[in-house]
């Protein structure tokens, strides 16, 4: 087996850290007794449900998961997928819940995947009725616990589209005993036509009552939402798999940007807001902070409505969402399991209705990390549980200002791009810094710097006077965290809110700013920006001007929520103290070892590695519960190499790439790109192009428009994209001007790789770029990667396809169960590890390395 040679210095440092890790392990854990987990079984079914309006029979693609470790009869859980998904997306989660002793049912919603029927947007007569039919199915099973004849003990969990079905099903079917919806909506009309003008203060930290005027059409998100179910190769009609009434209503509203009565009626019927007062199932609401589709205000509105009926509610604001961020899957899955254990199993645990919000944390040594998550908590969600939201007035400076709205909203400000949140964060060096305002379009007001730390949890409000000769008003509001002396302006989670008012003339409006969790340090100020355009929304077709000035108290009204770090038990505090002590000893020893060799451990750039694209040293990643995704991985990549990161599914390849992009932090070890250590927001990330989180292509735009829009959000000059060069390397030809929804899988892969190549990054990182492609399409991608490497740049590509790695890559790193089992030039790895009597090919070597038969 080929491995990288370590220097004397690195071996000594690794030995010191190894001793520290061993001591910590001995002090904090006992050696577990290894037992085999329960066997989980999957049963695939075709379940008939209600017919379509034309009488067409509908069957749903269903799977039921059980385990031999469950005590029958057992409680059941329905798992619902997101919009555009299918039941197969939920296999891992279903298996985990089944292993915990639940009977788990997953299904592909009507109108998607292998299920029949049309998409009715969670309509009560269709998708909601389908969920009730699945509850009937569970009630008829001998292995499901019953509360009464025909009434199973059942919970529902799901994200986005699936989260809404959990809420709606609980409102329409009183047999549902507990629900855990994630990143979903309260009022779908408010999500697609958001209105953030109000006449009062938010009644919770984020929920408010909007004025009755229709809001601003969320053009790009609506295109993604509806585009994923419209015309395709399988169904080339305009409406695709959408029901005709949904398609017609959306088309009429999208054409004008103003909601028709028909679309408002449809969206109201599909909105949990219509049934919140009927929900008796205890509800765990998991809402994402990084979410411009269904923001925190939607989750707060759900919490307010359900709690008003006396139903137990726990509200959690986590760091992820539809726009990327940290999805905190392990924590949220653990919260969901605990919620179901309490309300489906009656396990006797204490009720937990604390409000939780992920913020920024201090390190163990008290210094600010600026990125580590910390869970802040209050006894109840602000505004719920009999509490009122206390607000703080912070004066703003800035006089009357005139702003211009160009005809058609072009050029437009860029705040966020649907589906591109994680990639945008990488391009902007991991930060959420605000892009420059377009001259003449923005009015700016600012507070004095804060003199003490203040944690903003929720939505600020401000009163604004607007004068115009236009027939209506459309404005976009942002709240920026500005560093000392204006050094840097950060737009938290890249969120904006929208205001649309019928009637021009002279009027005063209370504007609700985006709900955020943001710790404001002394010396930082808040900057209010009101602008006339935003790329993600529909804007008036005519040019107009607005005169804007502060009104009322001329101050920002900030929610003052008394949150504190979520407490842990005493055992955990003792364990943390032991870890701190061991780390201090270990780091001290390491500093001595390194210091003797004349180097400082915290140096930003390592001498001698400035020209080396990638060095990975002793990399490891552990998650809650002790699961280790990656253990002690080390390798090096030189200029001009095409390195294949090879391993079966679950080997840890994607985890390594996510750490390389700064999307997650290593538990140990380090990655260096051109000598710079990778941390979230490391500037060197701007020299890297990536396709890991998905390309986030907008189906209704052409390939070229997608690439141009993607590059624009970086704020860099258009000529630095080298678009023509990228298109030539990717071999897109004339197809680049066709709409993405018409692309084959091969073309989608090419445009995704082209997106990663914009700016001609020196290091290109691709995660499974050939997934789902047929052999001719795979050959196309192979040629693209070879051509790019021939320019002298470096490519790292992960794959589980042995033949493609062998044909494409010059070097290979083989991983299995999170560990590195081989690394080096491809021909050397094959030659060194192949038996004399076996064929010298990568497949035989790979099978031998991972112990396969």
C-alpha cells in the first residue's frame, strides 16, 4: 500500500496528540460491549388512494420499515419528503427510526416519482387525504400500536413540502398524535408573495400581522418551486405533473407578479394557517435561519397559532435552511426522536417546550470563534407561554433620501440566489458580507456603535415615510451588521424583506426586518438599507422615484429576548473540564515540540507549501453519539494532477470535501490549500471552485443565464469569469442558450461543472459529478476534466465508479469506513497492491483493499 511519508516533526506532533486523545478517551468513555444492531426490513407497497378529478385511479409508491428489535405492537411514524423528492430520499432516516423500534412508513407524494396522480400542492382533498389513507393502512397492521379501533399511535415528520403535510394532516385527522415539521410554511401566499409591512410590532420574536395589500412576487423561488414539477421529457406539456387548476393559477400570477384570486384560494387551502386552531398533536417546529423561501416568520406564525389552542409547542431556530448553512441534522434528528419518544411512547421524560436558537459560540478557552455553533435557549418561545416580547429602541441617523427604481428593475441588487446559498458562501470566502449597493437605488440609515454586547434574536422594525407619484410602492429592506469604522458590512444569512403598498402619494409604513440570530459586538453598528430592486423578486415595469425618511421614533425597535447558552448536566461539565485540561497539556507539549524547530503553531501560511494545491494532515471528523465519519486521513495533491477520491458509499469522501470547503469543521487535523489553513471563511477559498452541495440550477433560465447570474453574485468583474473559456472547456456549444429544464442529465452535469470552473480556479473540487449518468454522458464529463487539467490546474474528484477513476485520474486516494487505505499515483497503487497472479487493475486492487470478496 502506498502512503505519504511523514516528517520527523509531524510524527512527533502526531504522537503527542495521540497520547492526548488516548487519555481523553480513557477518562471520558468506557469500552462499549460490541453488539449487532437490529435488522431493519423494507417492504415496498403500491397503495391505492383517491382518484384524480377526471376519475383516473391513483396509487402511491410506499415503503414500510420494521426491525426485529421492536416490541410489537409499536408506535408508527410517517416520513414525508420535500417538494420534488421521493420516498427513497428518506431511507436513512427511516432506517434509523425503525432501528429505534418504530414502524416507519415513507411514501412518494402524489404527482412525484413513481406515484400516480397530479400535484395539487398539499390540497385537503388530495395530498392531505392521501396521508389519512396511509394512517388507515397503519391502523390495519398487526405490528402497529392502536389507541382505538382504526386509530394507530402515529407521528408525522417531514421537511418543507413534507413539513406542511405534517401540519395539515394533524389539522384534518385527529388520529395524529405528534408531529415534527421542518423548514415549512404557515401561509403559502405569504411565502410566495411576501408582505413585511405591518401596523404593529411582531407578537413573537418574528411573527407579525401584515397589512392586507398583496406582497411582492418571489420570482426566482417560485420558478424553482413550480419549475421542478413542470414540463419534462417524461411529460412535455406546459403543466407537467401539476394539476391544471394549480398550473393555470400560477401562470396567471407569474405573468403579472400580482396574485389572482384563484391562486390565493389555492394557496390558502394548502396553508397550515387554515387549520392551526384544530391541531391537538404536540408539535416540534424546526425552522431554518438560512431560509429566504420559508423564513423564521413562517415558523413563528405556526407556533403562535398552535400554542393559542393550548397544544404543546417547541420552537427551534437552527442554522440551516433552503439557502444552505449548517443543517444540524444530527441535533434535529435527536430532537425529533426525543419528541416522538415522549408523545408516542410515553417514555416519562419531562416536557420540553424551551425555545432554542443556534447562535455563535465562545471556544472552550473563552475566545470568540466567530463560526462555532452554540444553542441559545429561553424557557419558552418569545410571545408564547404567557410571555410578552420586550423591545429596545435604538436611534438611527440619516435624513430624507431620494431613490430611483429603474424600469423593469434592471439592473437589480443581488441579495440571495435560490438553491445557491452554500456555493455563494464559498465564493464570498465563507462570509455573509453584503454586496455593494447599486448607486442611486438605496437609502441608508445607521445606528451608533453598540457599547456592549447585544444578541439580536428575531425581527427588528422601523417606521418609514414614503412619498412618490407612482401608483404603488415596492421596497426591499436589509439590516446589516457593520464592523468598527465600517470595516465590513455583513448581511446575516443574505436575507431581505419586502414591502408593497397600493397607492402612492404620502404614507407611513412600519417595516419588519429579517428575523435573525446575531450577536452584536461592542463597536459594531446596525445599518438599515432600503432599496428599490432585488434580483430574486418581481419589480414594477415602469421607472419611478421614492422619497424616503425615518418616521415615528426614528429608531430601530429590536426584540430583547433573554436567551442563554443551553445548559448541560454536571457530568458534561466535568467531562468538558477534563477535556480542556488534557487539551491544554497536549497543546502545550505540541507547542514545545514545534517551538524547538523554530515554528509557530498558529502560523497562517506554511512555508514551502505556497504552490501546493492541497495538503491533508491527520484529518478526522466525529459527530454526536460517537460516530466517526473520518479518521486520520492524510494525503497531498500537486499541481496538474487529477486526483480521484475513491471509496464506496459511506466511506467519508463527501465529509472530507465539505471540510475542504470550510462548510464543516474537522474534529482533528488540518487541510491546507496553497499553504493556507482552511477555516470557515478562509480567503484562500476564493482560489477554489466546487461542485459539492449541488449546482442549484434555475430550470426556467438558459445555461448561459444561470452561469452569468451565478458569477454576478460574487461581486467580481464579469471579465474575470472567463466565461468563453469555460464554455469551450466544458463543450457546451449552442446548448448553453437553451433552458436548463430541456437539458439531458449529461448536459446538466456539464453546466454544473462549468459553474464550478467560472473564474478558472486553480483547484477544482467535484463530488460524484457522474452520478446518474449513462456511459456516453460519463465519457463527456471525463473529457471535460481532462481538458481542464491540461491547462495546468488541479482537479479533485470523488467517485465510487472504479472504471472512471482509472480512466480519468492520475492519482488516487482510497477510503473505506472513514479511513485512508491507499494513496499515490494510480499506476503505483495498482502495481504495489495487485497480487502477482491477479490482473493489475484498479477494481481488483480496490476490492482487496476494502476486504471485499
